[in-house]
C-alpha cells in the first residue's frame, strides 16, 4: 500500500513539473516573439521591405501603433489569422493598409495585446508609423460595442481611419462570442518621417 502512495505522489510531482514547464515555455515563447517582432520592424523601417520575425513566419510587420496615454507600443502584423493574432494585433487584409485613405481594420485579442482598449477614452491620440517611417496622428472619435451578427464595419472613408477591434466583454471566460469592442480613430495630422 505504501509503495502505491509513493508512486502516486511521484506521478503527481512529475505532472506538476511538466505543467509548470509547459506554462513557462509558452510565457517565454510569447516574450521572445515580441523581441523578434520588434527586430523585424526595425529592419523594415531601415529598408522598407517585409521582414519575417522568424524564418517560418507567414507574416511580417506592416505598421506600429503607439498609444501615448496608455504607454503602449504595438507592432501590427499583416493578415488577421488566428496564428498571427496570438503574437500581436493584426491587419485585416480586406481593408486598406493602415494610414491609407479608407478604413483599416486591426484586430487584437481582448485578453492580451488589446486588453488596454477597455481603458482608452474619446479624444486620445494614436500615432501610426508606417513601414516607410511616415508618422500619422489619429484621434479616437468613437467607442462602441457591436454584435457581429447585426453589424458590419464600413470600409469606405474619405480620409485614413483606424478601426481597432477586440472581442467583448474583456472579462469573459469564454472566447469567440458575438460581441466586439470597436474603437474608431480618424487621422488628425501627419508628422515627419522617422527611421
């Protein structure tokens, strides 16, 4: 009987170490990926070309968003696939490139990269840096919760517009519900090109 208890305790300890190791691995992978994304972004700024953050990546940075009031800087990835969204906010390719005339849709997970959107306020400024180093200022003009079953994001506009989208509510235990948190920002000015 005693031998059985020792084996069960050993099995539980091995399982606990394995689960902790798995969690540590995922955390380390996510942190390291951000360094690789920043490096790929800096290389893109230098030469204006796409640079994948790692050799097997199917995406590349296309812009950077800076939220001064929230002290956030985010690299935006091309293509809003589930894999890309795991590493950062991603651009919906059916919309215009961020910074161009029209509506650019950028999605992010509510519990990671876009969690801070629950704190943004109307009138806050967003700085968009494009791959060529061009800077554009945007102002948050609308914040709303929409139901994807009843609404669409209109992609036409006569000026550059950012539509930042995250699942809602931010504190939901289940992901993938029909509600989306939508932050709309309109261009208010352009800055100098910075590399």
